[in-house]
C-alpha cells in the first residue's frame, strides 16, 4: 500500500517547519545541535547598547560602596567637573587618617592634591570605577585640597574621618 500524497506532504511540512526554526525552539534539538543562548533585549527586540559614560556628576555611582564604620564623620561631600578646591574642617588636622572615596568619568586623570603634592588619584574612564585612598595624618597638615582634572572630567567624592581618627 502506498502512503497517500497528503500524508507524505504533511510529514514533509512538519519536517521543514522544524528545520526552519518556525517551530518551538526545542524542535531544533533534533538536528543534534544546541541552540544558542538567548540574547537579552530591551523589550523592543533591539540589542542593548553598551554602557554609556555619564555626562552629569549625579549620574555617577555613589563612591561609598559599603556602610561607613560606626562613628565615622563625613568631612566633605561634593560633585562637579574639572578642577576645584575645598577646605577641610579644622578637625581633619587632628585625624590620624582620612579616607577619600571617589568616582569619575572622562578621558583623563583625577588627582587630589594639597600644597602641590598629590595625595591620591586615578584614571577615570567610563565612570563605573570607584576608588578609595587612606590619607595618613602626616599628609593631612594642609587643609586646603584641590581636585585636579580636565574640564571634561566629571566626579563625585566623599571625604571621611574614621573613628578614633
């Protein structure tokens, strides 16, 4: 007995559908290959864009990544772009050390200086990095600090005195 033309045609249609990807994703497993992993989309079917460099300081991540130790005192919190100076409170001069945490974005470096000496600094990049430095008492005698950066650099910074400091 010959199979009917309709049955052969239907079987071929199911096989073509499975091979063309028009069937359920598991149907492609019959070919002995593993389907590629799903790609994340933005909901519109488009691929997500790469990380965008922030253009405003408030869009940078908070430089304080974990809770400050109990008893810490914030001496300065700020954000901006380019170079800027600030004066630490007098209590900073008595601290055994000061912790500085910052994040920045831009094509160049961000440095913290006092009396012409670099206390800390980093290369900026895309703004995803968070940096920190512990400044010992020996380097805190000058309370006027400056942020040295090109105008194209945006930054956020927190300066703290740790307990006992």
